[in-house]
C-alpha cells in the first residue's frame, strides 16, 4: 500500500477515503490523493502555496518530509488539506 509512506495520522485519513468516491476512477494511492486527484485541486492550492513559499515544489518527498524551516508550515498545510478532503468526501 502506498499509504505506508505516510506518517501515522495522515495515513489514517487517506486509508479512510471511500474507494467509490464519485467522479474519480483512479486508484486511491497516496501520490494520487496528495498530488494528482482533480477532486481535491482547490484544497491542494493551499498546500502548494505553503510549499512554494519555502521554495519547494509539490511532490511526495517535499509534502511528507519537508526540510528545516519548511517542516512546520508544510505539515500544517498537509493536515488542513487532509481534513478538508475528508470533509469533502462526506458531502
Ligand atoms: Zn482522484
């Protein structure tokens, strides 16, 4: 499972995503959920902005293992992203 790449808290959210999510036929892997899923584009903009403000691009390594001063803000943005997506999944 791609979710093993995630820290415990984040992995739990991704594992809880409904595999029958409407409008998305992709397999729900961590890279898909975090980087590519068009259903979460709006929420992802905030996460991407947090990365960009620290000179980082949006990729799995930067999202899950941000270095130095970026780690706090990026982890907050990741937590917000996962929470926002979870709420969206329940609508
Ligand atoms: Zn998707």
